[in-house]
C-alpha cells in the first residue's frame, strides 16, 4: 500500500512567525494573550494556515475602520 502525499495545513510556531513576517517572540506573546488562533496538541502549538489568513484579513479590516 502506497501512502499518498499529505499536504500539511498547519504550521509550527517558528513557521508561523516566518509566514506572518513577525518574530517568534511576538507569536509567543499573541498565543499567551489568546489573540491569535491556535491549537495545542501534545504540548506543541499548531496554527492552521487558513485560520491565520482569516486572522490577517480581520486585522486588516480593523485597521481601516
């Protein structure tokens, strides 16, 4: 049985900081303040790419208003 290619839909905290273009420290602070969408799985923080995109759109709209 051959495994199909699995495309990841989640990012680690380090990958999230690179994806958003912000520091690892700031991602950590956003998690602590519960300001960014994340899931904690086995002691590891995971971020869905789709949720991060929605988060950015929300922040963008807030900055205009």
